C-alpha cells in the first residue's frame, strides 16, 4: 500500500464555499480526482495524509447524506484540514 501526501486541492468557488466539493487533489509527483482517491482509500489500495508542522495527519473518507468526501482525521486542530491547503482553483 503506497502512502501519498496531499499538498493541494482543486475546489471551484474557493476553499470555504460549502456549495462546491473538492474535485481534485495532488501532491509531489501525482494528482487525481477526489473520487479516485476516495475509491483508493475505501479499497485499501493507498493511504493519504497531509503534513502539519512535521506531523502526518491521515486523510479518510466521511459521508454526508450518503455522499462520500475526503476528510482529515480529527486531531483537535482545525487548521490542518484539506480546506486549508493551497486551492489551485484560486491561483
């Protein structure tokens, strides 16, 4: 099982826009759709994480109204979730 760091997201409308979903994510040397990453996590093919101050925060799958989305594990720090990564839609 490979381990991938997520360093950016692609979320049209801005990171804090609750009406849009993360469409793509990526990191050093890779990029994929959020759906493909969700499937890889659910199928136990790959693991994903973000880095915060040298710590690795795992990324998993959560569900809202039956729809899967990517979510960082809760570590008590709200500023290390996916929505605080660089949003390439905003660049």
